[in-house]
């Protein structure tokens, strides 16, 4: 199974969008899947279900950072190599979905308990989020 399908399947198994994307792309960066799942756990639902930046986007940015940024202890400015790839990723994701903000992607604010409940009742996490995970993984696959 390729990394794009791995990301989507992981999300369907109830991993967060951030976990699914980062874990699917962890191996080339010498990051274990277990560590990726732990590191990305708090970013789902737009940063801990706050509805901010989509977790799939955050997971992709973490993967791009792992790929492009050298050891910051040796190269403090190596983060500069990461920024163009991240900007390209963001531009492509926005071009396809109009935004990178979770609450805007879902059309509901999941930060509020009633919004989260409504999103669950409407099945938004199952109907919309897999497309965001897939898009993030597809763009990431192209950029890596």
C-alpha cells in the first residue's frame, strides 16, 4: 500500500488527521511510526479540536520539516530550506480546498461542544476529512 492510501486508512482507523499524515510519511525521515503517532497526537481537529489549522496540513508540514531541515544544532538556519516547501504545500492545499482552517473546511466550529457534537451527528469527520487527509498526502508525496 502506498503512503497516500496508508494515510487515508489510518484516518479511517480513528487516528487523527495529523497522526495519519505524519505517520504515513515517517519512514523516509527515519522517524518511527510510533514516535510519529505520539508527536502528532495533539494536532488533530485543527490543533486539539480547536478548529484552527487542519491537522492533515500540520502533519504534512511536520513531514516536510523532517525532510528539508537539517540538524538545528549544527545548522540553526536550516529551517530556511523548509519554508519554500511549506509555502508551496499551503498554496496547493488552499487552491484545492479554499482554506487550511479546520472550522472553515468543515463548515462548523468544533471547538464548541455543540459544534463538535453537530459535526459528529452530521458525519463530517467521515465524509469530509478523508479528502483533506488524501489531499495533504498527495501534495506531500509530490513535494518529497
